[in-house]
C-alpha cells in the first residue's frame, strides 16, 4: 500500500512538472512563432528559430535559417539579421536586414508575437467549448457544490438542496442568495431548504469573505455543460478573450487611478496554479493555458520599454518623426524597461510568497 501511494504521489509530481514545462514552453514558443512568421512574410532574413533555449540538442538548416531544438524547453527565440547594426561605424542595413524594414513592418513583426498569444487563446477556448461544452450556471437556488470545512457543509447542507429562505426571506434565485448574504458575515442565520421534497431547517454562523467582508456559505450554484457547435464556439471564444482583456485593463486602470496595490501573480504563483490545474483534469489545464495566454499577450502590448508594446511605441514615434531612432536612445529606453520589469517581477513574486504564507516572515 505504501509503495502504491509513493508511486501515485511521484506520478502526480511528474505530471505537474511536465504540465508546467509544456505550458510555459507552448506559450512562449507560440509568441516567438508570431515574430518568426511575420519576419518571413516581410522577407527579413531569420538566422535562427529555436524551440527552447540553451545548448542546441539537434536541428537543421534550410536556406539562411537554422531550425533548432534546445535543452531548456521553456520558450523559443528568433534571431534576425541586422537587428542591432545602428551603432556608429557599423555598416548600413541592407535588404533582408531587420532594421532595413520601414517602421510599420517592424511594428507588425513586434505586434504579431502578442497576437499569436491571443490566437492561441481563442483556439483553446474554442476547443473547450466544442469538446467539453459551454459552462452554464443555473439561476435557480440549487446547491451545486460545497466547499469542505465551510459553514454550509459543517451545518449538514448537501449538494442538490434547494434553498427556499434565508432568515425567513423567500429565496427564488441564486441572485437572491447573494443579495441576502451581504450583511450576514459572522452572524447566526436560519436557512430552509428542500431536499427530496422535504423541508429542512439549518441554523449556523455564516463565514466571512476575507476579500469583500460579506457573508458567505461556501456553496456554488448548479453547473451544467451545454454542447455547442464549432461556429458558436469560435464566436464565444472571441467574446471570452475580449472580456478577459477588458476586465484586466479596467481592473489595472482602477487600481492605478486609486493608487492601490493590484493583485498580481508572478512566476511562483503561475507555476503553482498551472501544476494544480494539471491534477484537476485536461479541461481545467487547457482553460488555464488559454487564460495565461491572453494575459501574456496583453502584457506584451503594454507600452513598457523592452517588451513588444514598448518597441511598437518607438516604431510609431519613428514613423511620426520620419527619423531613425538612435541606438543610444534605444539602449536607454530598454534599460528603463529592464528596471520596470524587474520591479513588477519582484512585486509579483513577493505577492506570491505572501499568498503562500512565506512572505509573512519578511513582512513582520
């Protein structure tokens, strides 16, 4: 029995590691693939296109491009000819060089990386909706799931129970439950349910949501999966990606205006969530990859120096002024970008450690 437990535990850890490596590798590789494809369309000489980074394991050359698989499968890289040849004394860019391209073509090469992350997300959401179906949340007051150890489960309520009243207030929908729990945090409540046509009464103290401070029971609505066709799935996928982008931008803008600290997930948090989703099943894992792909695409569109969005800003400035941006300006610009990204990374990682309980050691 102990051997079986050890084997199953080891299998789960291996599965989680593979899920993290594959997920991160896919997201970054697809991003770099976007740059590669657009560079080829504009006839820029691509010297190397690699899956992964580090020492080359194997590869082949075709034309001017070396296609390679490298030792660390956590992304990819695109090396273009003449990418950094504007330094004083360097030869002028020639046809086929990256910097020979007009500003709008270089802008499209930069833009295509984030765009590929969006395309990947749409494809993955479409696959989810087509194969597993669309998640439909019931508006009725049936309990679909109970969180272990929370007030409703401790009181004896069960999946399938239909809540008909809270503190003698009639409940007809799930929205009624949410409305009636607003001021019930840490208070004793009386709930009546129907179970197999039998009325049951429960009296207990409601939990408190640690984020919103409202009352909560630790229950979820009834969820069903509705099969949908490929065209509707594609339409809903585009809607899902747009909604996630709009909500994220709105959230960050609100935090910026109010000068409040946003909740961000750094590498530690992303890896932890990705590992857990692998245990939850293939559909959960695919959904998470799609969500992270949107987040990665959006981040790379922000006008932060060094990332694609920051480079797009430079190229647009070049188009407006009709003057090539000097390498010195680019270097200063990118140095600022490194500082900004490091600050974001440190803050996000610290937030991850706080959520894990590790950061409390340093905050005390």
